[in-house]
């Protein structure tokens, strides 16, 4: 490590102002601080600081996504071989999954981080770690047959328009990963809806066995084919078609546990989201006019990206409500609307994405009223103090 | 009527090197009063280099409140007047003559004096400077009558001195000081004790209302206590003073002199022999730390690790401090430090495995542990900030220099020290205490 450190110290001047590679200063800094926690010491305020930093925080979130990712890779292969009627064993299944999923991850990181690095250099900031999470979330919410160039365009759009125009990580209004998905949804709807895109190779349709539809549970439900919704077992473990990371509920729950235990994901938002979804479903159950509205709350939660969205998307601290009370309201409404849009919208079978983006837009308003309540309480206290 | 408050939010930072309960005596080579310790004071010198002074001789006064002056802690000569940028006064250094000459201000029983007489005596002796006010954390204005006076009789900060130990045997002086303060307010004199406070000097205090606070740091901060007992509204003024400050005031009324004796704790993981030292206010710490601190690059702090001021190894105890902490400097690179399991890392978050080891004590250094970032995480500050105030929103209002919003969000109720833990746990490494101090100063200038 000493040799590496010495090497970095030796080449560092070239990246500083006036050096040969000064245009790559923030890039160098990003790699240097990745390898070594800086030797910076406190110079004002508290003399000791918590060992946590944004790198640690973000790597915890990525760690939480790993179970969903690993299962997604396996399931990609599994669904593919299911569609062509083969059962080749674990190795080829994972091999196929890696072949399909890794390029999406690489493209998402390369495109998004590229933009981040350019902006960091332009602004003279350090590269912010936020995209490490977004860059992983984007592949997880994509259908596996998505064209790679679309992933690149969507990632660049999400970072540039969704984040950097607002001032970078910490300033954005909408969750970048969801924005990337919404971008594809509105720009190239054919590539992100329908039955064939969720299974690798199904779009081309080569060698697909008869009777394999590739429809997601939500697709079936929206089409009114309630009998085709997979068993609770399949829904829970995730042996179903869907976006790469969303299918396995057990993997998502594992991720949720990591987020909640480390305190990085807000348990308030997750719990409120679940409560919101359950409430909406119960209301539907009470006034059911079609089969979709009679589905039990558990089935609704297990279908689609509801759980994935509530655990990994709604909890993004930057775009969620910031006050604890606000988080309850925000989470509840996100879950509530997710189910509502899903059931009422025939054009698009999944409402989670739109519901969370909608709540992202309302989060500042929710916080405003929560904080105003605190302010008026303080004012009232002052007034009573004057009177007495 | 004793009230008990249980605070569920907060954090006790467990550091190695707590001061051992042994009292040693030390006579310092030099003493100094540092105007930089004082918030909102514009110093005007009253002595020059070479002047002879006694314990109690005013060294400088506040330009805006000329009756508030700052006394020399010893008799001797003014050895050096140190100035910094733009001739700002940094230190007035006194070389003691060893004769302990004192000015006599006359002993008297405070319970027989009027408010005006007590104020007058405190102003003349310079000990008025030991009484501070909230909001703003500045020295109290003698023309005001505070809504209440608060005294915190326990310190929950990391490695803080045990005030039970400090007050031991000084109950009489403490009570005299309390009697004097009680006359200054139209409201109550609150003595706020911790749930583990056992010193009879505190428990048997008269003329005060005793309140008990249970909970982790910052439960011992007087600001937190005020918030729960009787919060500060716009226009309110409350005063506060430290336990040893009250003992010093007690000395003045009992004996008629400025007796600057205080007990200072020496703590921190870099200290070889920790303990308590009986010395005088403004003492040079050199004699305490010489040969008693580990080799290598160390940081010396007057005060605690969260709120104290960095000083040199041959510098002086701060005006209101009674703790010297020495911890290692953290100017090293750590290979992949953010990725390691972190079995030795001090963190409030549970992202390091150390959260599974409650009770473990840490050797914290001054490394920042990361780079400064925009605010990303939310809901963290609230966990260590036991006030009904939105810390993140208040900090943002202070950054935006929005006075009206700061007022609305409760700036009058806080001092930087109350948000020190927020700064400690902050993932984005924001300098919250500096931001809050600047915000408070902005409001104070606007209001005055």
C-alpha cells in the first residue's frame, strides 16, 4: 500500500492546478479518495468526526442491492431457458444472465459516471458518490431485453437533466434512476411495455416454445387473466418475468433489512409505503367492480416493482420528504398511488414508478407543511408567554 | 418542586482516556486571558506590557459595555500582549510574581445585598464576565433582568470532568454564589442535575429549583435543559453560568477577593497520566502536559472534543473551560478505509460492525474520515438533537442567511454546542457549528 501511496503522491502534482493533466483533477481526486480515505483533519468545530462518509453510505446501499442483483442475473438466465424449453443447470443459466445483465450495468455506469466526472471538473467539485447507487438502480429497473444504447441515453438524460441541472447530488428533485426509466417509458414505450421484453431473447422470438407468453404478473392482471397470476411461492421467491431486480421479494427484503439496520434507508418510508399500498388495496376490495380490484393486499404487494420501489426508490433521502413526519405522509401516499395507478391505468401495468416520481414532486410541499406546523407552534408559545 | 426530564435522543461518545479521579496541584509558569474565547466582546486594553497587576486588576474591558471588564488571575507583570491579524487582541500574558497579591473588593453576605449591590460588586471585580446569556452565548448585559438563570451541574460531553468530583468540599462557596445569582433574576434559578448526580453539595442546594435530566449527551448542555424547562422565545433573555464560575463568585462574596482557583481535568487517549489539576484560571497547560502526553503529532484542545478550541501545548486554558483534552492528529491516508468492516471505527451509524459492541471505548483522532459533500442523508441529526426544532432546516436557513426563517425555526434556542453532535455524525462533513455561530452573530447584529 505504501508503494501505491507513494506513486499517487508522486503523480498528484500533475493533476493539480497548472499541472499537465489539470483538466482531470476531479477524476484523479475521485480515484485517489476511492483508494485512500484523505488525510484531511478537522479544523473547525468538532475535533473528532464519525467514521461514516458518503462513500460508506452509498456502498451500504449497493450492498443492500446485491441480493436483488444476483437473483436478477440468475432469473434472467432461468426465464430465458424456460422460454426455449431447456433446463441446462446452474452454470449456463448464470452465464446467460451475466451476459445479458453485465453489459447493462457497465453501460449505465460508464454513461452516468462520465457525465458526473465532466460536471465535477467543470464545477471544480469532488465527484459525488450518489451515482454509484443510481448506476446500479438503473439496470435493476430495466427489462432485460432493453437495447444498450437506450440505457446509455437514459442514464445521460437522468444525470444531466435530472440531477446536474439542479446542482448535482443532494439537490435533485426526482430520483435519477426512476427518471431514467420514465425517460425510456415515454420516449420508447414499445421497448419497455408488452410481454416479450422481460425475458432475454424473447423479443427476437427464436426457438420459443408454445405457450410461453413472457407476460409479467401485472401484465396478466391488467389483461384480466387473474388465473394466470403465478403462485405466491413464485411471486415471493421471484421465479417470474419482470425487470431485472424487482422479481425476488426475498432478495428485496434482505436488502431492506440491510438498509434499516444500518439506518441508511428510512424504515418510516418503507413501512408507510406498505401501509399505503395495503390501504388502497383494502379500499379496492371493499368497492370491487372487477377482478383486479379483488386481489388481496399481499398479492398486490408481491406483484411488480411495488416492494422494490418502496425499499430502494422511495427511500432515496434526497428526493424523499426530509422530516420524519413528512416521511410517513410521503411513503404512505407513494404506496397508495402506486396501487391506484396500477389498477386504474390500462395503458401501463405498473404504477410504482409514476407514483414515486409524483411523490418526489410533492415531498418539498409535505415538508413545508410539517415545518410550518413546528413554526406556528413556536409562535403560539411566544404569544402565550407574552400574555401570561 | 423537582421535575425529571427523560431525553431519548442523544449520543454518549465513549472515548479512551477519561480523567482519573486524582487531584494534583500545579503552578503554571504563565497565565493569560484570551479575548478570542469571548463571543461578542470588543476588547479595549486597560494595561500595557510591563505593568504590575494584582489578582482582580482589570486587563481589558468591552468597548460596547465598558463596565464589563476582565480581571487578571494572578499578581505579577504583564509580560506580553499578543496581537494577530488586523491587530486583533489574542492574548494578554501575565508573568506571576508568586506573591499572590489580591485586590480586596470586600466580603459581604449576598442574601443581605440588593440586586444593584450584587451587580456592582460583580462588575467591579470583573466576575460579571462569568455570567453569560442565551440567546447568542454572549456575556450577560447587566441592565437586563433575565427570565431565569440556569446552571447545569453535570457535563455529558465526551471525557468531560465529573462535576460531582469538582464541587467536592465547596458546597459553602457554591451556595454563596447561588445566593448571589438568585437575586439577579425575577424568575427562577434552576439547578439542573443529572440522573447520576450524587454530590450533596448539589443535592442540598437551597434557593434554587432542582431539576433532573436523564439521557445521553447533550442532556448536560444548558441549552437543551432550557429548551425543556422554559424555552426561549423571541425577545427572551436567560442567563447561565458554570459550576466553577459560581464557586468563583462565591469566593468573591465570602472572602472579598477574586480567587481564580479552578479544577481542570486532563483527559484524552494521548495523555499518559490523566487526572484533575488544581490550578488557576488562564493557566498555561505546559506543566500539565510536559512529558505526560505521548510522542507524535497530538492535538491539544481546551474544552471537549466536540466543542473545544485547538490550542498549542504551551498555550492557555480557555476562559470558560475546565477540561484539557489531548488526542492524536489524524493526518494519515487510510487504504480503502471506507470499505473496511471497521472493527475499530467510532460511528453513530450502524454501517460499521462496531455497533455490535456497545460499551467499547474508542481512540478517536482528528481525521475527517471523508470528503465534504452536499447534504444527502436526512433524519440523522434528529436522532442526536433533543429539541423540538428541525436541525437540517435551521442549518439551511443559517447558510442562506435568512434571518426571518432562522427566527421562525428557533435559532434563539440553540448555541453551536447543542448541534455539535449533529456535526460529529454528519455524513457530508458540514461545519455545522460554524454555520450556526455565523447565523447567531448575523441575527445578533441585526437585532442590536
